[in-house]
């Protein structure tokens, strides 16, 4: 059984059904009956007027968001271990035309007002240095940590004071919301977020993420940028349909709860071995190479994460019965 | 009935079935069991060793191809009405980092050795002018015209002599092959083509095109560029599966033949009204606004193409019985 | 005697003296005593509040201007023979990050409201096409033609109506003003120009052009872009000093008048041979290859401009006595 | 007396004389009699065949060098405090079209094989991470430290093994050579350097740096990139003349020796206050704010460099008599 990444899981049934149901002639690009519903549907979910665009990947969603917030000669503050900084092959630099990522620190890949201010304090306000124009945070983070509304708001206040745009990489936004139990609005626009990459693929989608603009004006240019990046699929209805299907009946939230519950079961079994508190669907364990090997010998697979550490990611389809044997094996180490 | 674009057609059954069959956990990105077969499968089809990457859109495929062939300070010769020049919102400029499209002329959006040489003759070989580094042709063209192998070879010879890379935008490559009846090799690498954007979406696919490198080395950097552009879908297997399903049993060719046959039926009905010879699945008609209106009143829809001209595009699912009423209506104008 | 280009002329005495006078320690970059005077000095000249930046080349000045007016996904309307389109090796595309130049027509490289509207009329207002965001005109044009204030204003009105920024490439702005005899304000901001590249190098400068922002806000980002392009010289005072020296006592205007007068003398001699009316310091002549050869045999050199045409450019240092022999030779052809 | 930066010093007499001597009509751009001599002159100096281009600024020279070595999707290893990383407003990102700077550590802004390997070891060889393609070092460094030939060679060996291009930012290359007393060849191409930004401006030039390609092929595209960046001055002869004047009679070396000697005098006076060994023309002192104030009260000015630290930079024109009072004042603190 594989726990490499929620990226690798299959799509959930509602998504496959929605694709089949959308398999009829309609207007190309995003003029179809599904795509045109996204704005309203997300506005309802977020309790404010938003503009929503489907995007095929989280990397493109993040990069388009940053390009909307930061000019080519600006900088984007992010955690040094943020996905945008280390795992996207320079996509933010491509989309922003060379804006500079300005890495700051924090435990569990979480930024804090202190670490952000510390970084900002190193930048002279003169033409020789790249000036910060945006801040990007990941919720849940790359280590499965969750920003609570007040934590985001504290960063939002810095952005507000300094004139920075605020982007949230929500590749695992559903997992964060499932953990927080708050309204999606509380941890986004109410806390100062301007643009959200709302992930669906890791959470049971097939090929659709949503890019949510809480300042609708920012979406106008992004529609051109999306096309220019070759991300305006001609049969966009299949992406919109996936998203709508996951919003209907809160499939997105159910899926995230299932993945989080599976991770929680592993966390309980892991006890002192946990490197980070488990708040979403990622579990980082201290294990010796021999211990890791013994788990693999039992049929479980996962990434080594540096020496003596392993990363296990649970997915929407990891029910209790599927994860229990791994939890047992971890407890028995 | 709509004849706006083959872009708007549904996906064909084989594609939907393939997606469902791929709906199982596998390695993320392009390490899955489907993606790894593409090189071999296309190498077989093209009778030479190729590298093949799935790409979600034709715009991205074209742009990645051009970026592989042309440096930021170079130029790409193309027809003034080429899709890359007028319908991709500057995507080639984005991916190449500002290479310049150098438009040349030709009937039916077809370049000829004469028009290409005429353009090249206007460019001084000095540092003040953008130097041509690639040539891009569309087969079938934006007006549904098809380049025969010897026509491509004549352009390939210019490229060879001048050190230009040769790209073929094959958004409707299947339609071209269905018309020509030749081996796909004859009209591509045997005629000097370096990179082909092989379209599947207009031909019954859902969200997958293939980018074929006849010089496999060119693919290496493109793998990074694809990721950097946010085009490396994490669940790439669903794209690979679509393509494989259309290659199996020559679905791609059957679909194209069906669309071409539908267009041929319309062409026969249109007679003298044809603006361009109908060789693929696009029909351009001379019609007055009143005539266009009368067709629409019968339930047929399509784009006006300037004053007194209409564009009708047929699709893989336009069987004879579906198109006959339109043919009749055209004949009766 | 060479009439290739005003580019090749020496610097005028006032410029050399100013450089020598500036050769003392001062604040680096543009904090020195010369640079800080530019805003006031140009504001006075233009009878309105402007921001002025020195730039070492016209190509960089033009490109920075266009980058200030046009986003990467936008388009810049210009004449098909404009310097920015054909003689800058893609610099505008580099600085704008791939904006597309949208070439329009007009005699003598002059755009007209009709040709601009004709071009704009071909662009659909949809996400597939690059949308125009700026217009660039050259005054005097690449063929030595001059836009009068009302001609600029007519284009400015289009820009105003369509929301386009208006850039004037004034590589030979001094020659245009010398011809028009109007206030520099009349043919720039009063006619709707947002940014002017004010050329000094062709007119007797050594290495300094001025970029004039009539909307001062546009200059703020450009200061960063200038640095980012490596165009913020550390000893900027030598550039500012050149410009100030040419503004003092209207050296810029005297130099331009001298060059224009020399061209006028040649024009008179040329009579019917003129391809374009001579309004600035460029003379385009119909001459057979044999005639061109005979002029060269007399010691005059210049560019052939296509078959049976020659381009002669006069400079600030071409006094009547220097040009008279060439005028005589032309008259004698 | 100001010790802010060698950037602010006047140009040396030989440079002014050379500019005056070049003030005659010649071929524009780099076809003039001075520019065409650069290749030979630098080939002689470096004891191997090189290609040399004049560039108006060090920022542009560095950025063009990096663009020649690193594709847009690649990375450039450099010191975290390197000028290219923190003081060029993102110019390397602009010129490389978004390549990523990959910062490594080392005392005195010097990289070591260990710190470079440590950084490289963090980069996975997969498509999600920016792959290193070049290494950039500064000699003398931003803290006035000098790389000896064997130190460069050790880094060159890593580059060789890993397929990285090696760039040397030689804004103060002359000061490094003056310190080392070696042949310029020893610390550049013999040690594996591919491209050198050879600074002249900080060393008594007015507006000319040289970009030296030890692999001459790399220069070909750079000539286009230079034009495209607006850095091909039309009156390039004035830049070439400056450089030639400083090479003649080893003015470049004499100037650097003078600046280094001035710094050495300050270093001797500073004793234990030195933060870094003084090897070139920069002196970093531990001083309290009160001590700094007392020096300023005596008429000496300089930058604070963080709390309790001051940076003093000497210039080619700082003779012993000019510096002695400052040395005395420092010794008396």
C-alpha cells in the first residue's frame, strides 16, 4: 500500500460521474454551462463575491496567483521550504517573469509575523534591491501544519501595512478546513487573503484546481495570462464539472475528513516518533533506515525524508480498515 | 446543430473508457504505467525513435515546441494567420521569453518556399534584427488545407539550409493524415519536421495532446519547461490513457476520417461557394448575411468569418445522417 | 564624407566639456548633483511637471517606456517599419516580457488614425487574442517625416478612447521640433503622449538619452526596471551632465537645426529624386546603382536603401560648407 | 572625504583623454576602430584567445554572462551575499528569464568547495527542482576577500564535474589581481572560469566594463542579447576607448594598487577592529555608533554596515596623503 502522496490517488466516484455527465457538446473554453457556474458557487461557499477560474494544476494556479500580485521586478515572501520555492521548477519565476522568491523561516514550514518581519527588515528600500510585493503561505503547509484564522490574519495585517498581496497555496486547503472546522471565509479573505489556490486534485479530483480571487478585479488579467500559458483547455467543461461535483454535497470536505482521519490514526500509533503535529493528512515519522525497511517489507511504501525520517501521506480513499494495518505496524516498531 | 468548432465536441467513447480504466492509484506525474508507454507507442507509429510528452492543450504544446527550437532573441517564421500568431494570446512569446513571430504569406494559410524565402530575404544578418531560428507550419492549416509530404519537404529543405528548426502544429494532424493517406512519418520527420504538436482534443480526446520530438534530445529540456509551466499534471496517467486509447485500433484515424467525410459532404453541397478547397474538416463558404441567417433559422450554427463568409467545422461525431440536413440546406441556398 | 547615420557623428563640444566638468567625486547612481536636476529642467522645457530619467541608449529608453505602458500579455501598435519593430533585435519584447508588436501601415512610416483603426478593427475582444494596450509612434519617423501636433492629437484621441498608452520614440525629437517650430509640449503631452524617449545621442550627445514621463507615476516602477536592466550606471552624473549641457542655451535645438538645414540643402539639390518629403535630417533618394557609385567615387558614403534608393543622414556637425559638395554632386547626377 | 564606494570616484585622466581622442566620426555601434581591437588586446592580456565585449555596467555584464551560461529553467549557485543576489534588483532573473539564484554560504562572501557541495547536495535530480547550471563567484568579494587561483580551481573542478558554467564577477578584478600578483589567466580560465565580468568603472573608468568570454562561442548569442537589452551603444567607441586606455601601460593595475594600498593603510590603523582580512580595497571595521559619529565629525563619510560596523571603500585616487588622516583617526579611536 502506497503512502507516497495524495497526488497519486485515484479520482473519487463523483468526479468520474461528473466527467461522464459533461460529455456532451457545449461551448468551448470556459463558456460552457459548468464553467459559468463557478463564480456563483464559490461566492456562496466563501460568503462573498469571488471570481473563480479552473486551472489544471496547482503549480499553474499558484504561479498565476503570484503573477497577479507581483510585478516582474518585485519579490514574493514565502517559506524557504514552500512548494513554490522548492518543488515547482521555477514556475513562479516563469509566470511572474523573474520575480524573486524571498525565503523566510518558521517551524513546520509555517511563517510567523516574526519571521516575516525579520526577513522584510533585511531589505533596503532602494532601487538596488528587489522590493517585496506579495506573501505566499501554504495551508495546510508542506509539513501538514495548519494556519488558524488568527494566524493568517496576523500575516494579513503585515501585508496590509506593507502593501503586499497575500496568496494562499491551498493544495490541501480542504484538509486545513476539515481540521479547523471554520468557514472557508474565516481563514481566507476575512484574514486578508487576496487569492487562493484551492486544490481539488490531491483531494479526489482528476485534473482541476480552482483559483479564487477575493478581489475580483485581479481575475481580469489572469484570464489572459491563463490563455497565454496554454491553460485554457478547449473542453473546459470537464474541469468545471469536476469541481462542481466535489462542491456538491460537500464531497470536498468529506474526502478531506477521511484523509485527515487516516493520518490521525497513524499519528496516534506513532506517538513520540512524530516530527510535526499531525493536523492534516501528512505524517512525518522518525524512523531508522532499518525500521523504514521493515515497514516496506510489510508492503507499505512512502518517501524517506532525509535520514531517519519518513513521510506518509494519506488520501481521501484511505479508510480506517486500509490504514489500520499500517498504524499497527508503526506502533509495533 | 453546432458547427462552431471541433473543439466543442464531446470526447469519444474510447477516451471516456480509458479514463475510467486508469482510475486507480499509480505513480504521480508521468511515472505511471500509461505515460511510460508513450515513447514506444509513438515510435512505432512514426517508424523512428521519438520522445513523446502529453500536454493538456495545443497552445501549450505549440509553445513548448517553439521554446525548444528558438532562443528568446530569435524569431519564428509562421503564416500571418497561423494559430500561434493570432489565436494564442501571445503564448509563443510567453514560452520563448519574447521570441518574435515573423509572419509570411500564402493562400489558405499555407506557406510556400517562395513566401518563406521572400520573408527571410527581408532580414539583414546583423545584430539589430531578430534572426530566424525556427519555422512553424500548421497541418491541416487554419483554413483546412493540407500540406503534402513534398510540400513540407520543400520547406524542410529551407530550414536545413538556413539552420532553422521546423515545427508542425498538428492540431488537426489526424485530419491531414486521413486526407493524405500517407504514413505519419512521410509528412513529418522524413520531410524535415523536428517537433510535432499532435492534436487529440479536436479529434475526440478530452484533455490530451502529444508533443512528439523527432530529435529526442530536444525533449530533455522540455520536460523541465513543461513542469515550469505548470503543465506536469500530477495525475498524468489520465492524459496518457486518452492518447493510448485513441492510438489503439486507429481510433484517431477513424475519427478524423469521419470528420473529413462530413466536411466533404458539405463541400459537395457548397460547390462554387467554397472559399478554400476542402481537404480536412473545415468548410469556408461564401454566404450573404441573409443566407447565413436562413441556415441558422434551420437550427445550424457556425461562425461568421468576415462579411459574406461562414466557417463550418465538422467533428468526429458528425455522421452522414447528422450532416445531411445541413448539406441539403446549403445546396438549397 | 560619411552620411550613414547621425549615430556615428562625434559628440558636440558642450557635451565633452560637461563630461570633463562632471569628473569629480559625487554620489553614485542618480543621486548626484546633475541627475537630481533633470526633473526640474525638463519640467520647465515641457511646461508641465514631468519625471525624467537618463538612459544610455534609445533602444533601452523605448523598451522601458513600452514596459511601463503595456503588460506582458498586451500588444503595442506601431508602424511595421518602426525602429522598435525592425531594428532593436526584439528589445521591446525583452523588456515587456513578450508583449506583441502589432504592426500598422502608413506612408513614410507615419501612422494615421485610419491605419491604426484598421488594425485595431482586426482584433477580436476575446482572450485568444493579444489586446492592444499601447501605441508607439516615432517622431521624426524612420523616413524623416514629422508628426505635427494635430496629427499626434488625432492618434492620442484614439488612445484615449481605447485606453491605450501613447509612446513617442523621439530618437530624432529635436529634429522634429526644429522642423515644427512649436513648443515641445504641443507635440507631446498636449497631444496625448504619455512617455517620450527624447534622443540626444544622434543629436550630438555621447551616451545619454532622456526618458520623459508626462504621467509621473509611471516613472516609479521604471526606476526599478532601469536598475534591473543594468541601465543604472554607477557614475550617472556623466549622463545627466551631457543632457543638461545640451539643454542649456538650446544646444539641442541648434544642433538639430543644423542637421535639418544640411538635409534641406541636399533635398533642394535632389528635386524629383526624393522618395519622401524632407522634414528632418534624413534624405531618401532615387538613384541607380551607377549613380550611387559615382557619388561614392567622389568620397561620399551612405547606405543603399533597397535597389535604386539611397539613404543620407545629416548630423549636427554638417555645416553648409561640408554638405555643399554633396548637394552639388547630387544635382549634377 | 567620502569612502562610500569606489563607484563614486571620478574617472582617471587616461580615461578622459581617451574619450576626447575618440571624439571623431567613426562606424557606429561596435564597428569602430577602438571596439574592434578589444578581442586582440584582451587575448594578449589573458594569454589565450578570448572574445571581449564592452558593457556599460557591471550589473548588465554579470547578467549577460549568466544568461550565456544558464537557461531560463536552470539555477545559478552564488553566495547568499553576492551582488548578483542582493544588489542588482533581480537583473540576473531578468536577463536569464527567471533562472533561480541558489544561495550558498562562506565567510567573507567566499564560496568554498564544501559550501557549494553542501548546497548542491540539497537538490534532487528531478523535474520538480531547478537544476544548477552555473556557478558565480565574485573576485574580490563583496567583503574585499580575494580568491586565489587554487581556490578558484577547486570550484572550477566542481563545475567541470557537474557540468556547470563558471562566471566570475570581477567588479573589483583589478584589485584582486593587484593583491595576488599573478597573471590574470591564472585566476580565470586556467582555473576553469568561462566568463569574466572585468570591471573598469570602480577602478577609474567612466562607463565601460568588459565581458570576457574564454569560450569564444558563448559570445555569439551574447552579442544579440546585448543589443536586445539596449546595451549596444551607438557610439560604442567611447567605451572601447576607455578600456583600451586603462589597459595601456597597465593603468588598470596601477589604479588598483593605489586603492589597495590606501585600504592597507587603513587596515593597519584598524588592527583588531577589522571584520575581514583586507585583501583589496574594502575595509570593514567594528565601530560603535559613537565612534562612527566621531569619524564623521572629522569629515570622513562611509556606510554603516549593520550595527557596530562600518564599510570604507578606497579608490584609485586615494593617495597616501589623502588617506593618512583617516588612518590616524581610526588608530586614535
